[in-house]
C-alpha cells in the first residue's frame, strides 16, 4: 500500500466513528498538518465518498464503509489475489495480464475509476462502499459451450449471500441479482482469448454493500444494498464467494448447466409470470418458463414454447 492510501485509510478509520472528529484530532492522531488533513478530506469526494463537515464539530462519513483486511484476504484465498485500493477496472487488469494467470486467480479493488457494466454501461464504483472483483478462468472447450456460465455465477453469488443469512434474494435472466426486487449485483464476463479447444475468460462482478444517498441518485434504476440487512464482513464474503465460485465453475465445466437449473428456478424472479422479451426491433410476449440447459430463457406464447439467448435481449415483467 502506498503512502497516499495509507494516509487516506487512517483518516477514513477516524471518520467512520458514530461521532464527528475534529481536524485537529485527526492531524494529531496520524501526524499530519491541519492543511494536509484538509487536502486529504477534500480529495475523498473524487472517490465517490461523501463527508459531512460541521463547523465546531469536525468531520464524519455520510455513510459507513467496509474495507478489506488485505492479510486475511490473501491468507484465505488459495489462488493469487491482487488487491488494490484504486484501479481503473478489475476486468481490465485481468485482461491485460491473462497470459500469466491461472484459473481461480482474482483481482479485488476498493475503487474503480472506469468500472464497466453490461452493454458498455458505467458501473459506479465509490471507494469502499461496495465489492468489486474479477476472476480468471481457463476452459478446455470453445466459447459456444459456455453459454450458461453467467447464470452459474449468479447462482454462486446468491448461494454465498444466502449462507450469510441475506434474505429476499432473486435472479433476473441472464445474470442480474436482486434484493427485495431491486438490483443488488451485476456480472460482466469478457473473453481474454478463445481458440478451437480453449477459452480464457475474465468474470467480473459487483455487489452493492452500502450505497450513499448521493451515489444512489446517480443510478438510473431501482437499486438495493446489503446495508438494509446489516453489512457482512467484506473479507469473509470474498473468501467464501471465491471458494463457491471455484467449486461451481468446476462443476459447470464437468456437468454443464443442468445441476444448477433447480437452484435458478428457486430464485427466478420471472418464473411463470407474464414477460416481455426485447430483441430490438422485435418483442416477444408470453409466460416465462425458466431456462434450458444451454442457458436460454424459455418463453411460452399462444402459439409455441421457444428458447431465446444472446445479443441485445432484456427481460421485463409486465
């Protein structure tokens, strides 16, 4: 950890208390000048953090943050674990270094300056508020056999959160995770390299843990976070999730999507509901009948039951 982030983390620890802390107390605690403290606090807004400032009282974070314990994280994960306070994108880092990676290696960051979602959307990544990570995996098969992988990743995340006593979870095809019918987490899988008999992928995922009001206003859809049920220990969550992801991806490699379909069906937000499937410029209306063994969504219309997969498809309840 460089000195820049060491100082900021010391300040953040003091700002995370239930009461306001004066600038003088912060300066005395960590051995900085009052001006240097002000500069560090002013810079926190660049990382998506909101700090309350009250004259005569001092400073306090508008909402709590949870940071990874780096030593416990690296000690708890068998594979190589790259941990950053700040990075452009965990997916980009893994894509740039995939030739040196082994299946199960993971990159985790507290802040992304250029986080990405599906279809080129920006994924807001304020420092410390949420979980941002990317996993590398090398498959001994071509990409056409991996169509259901994003559903497996969604199942693995939901399973891990359920093991940590998070309730009200659901999944939306093809890979979004919801809490109390609002988006909690997303997945972005990108190809590092593909050949006839081998495919190397970077599996990125983000989970909202504690969204500030200011950041929430920047999101153009209903959202949820884990704070509503008590924010779990981020380090423990990452270690458990990494273990489940490795196990589930290996099971998918060996047996395909079939073993995961019952779990998906149990959490499918649209199961047996009327839906509209958008495939610009076309639309399909019908009953959602779950997924097939290739990961396609199955829609029953008045005339037929048909599976749909890939491209610019989104699923919306009606």
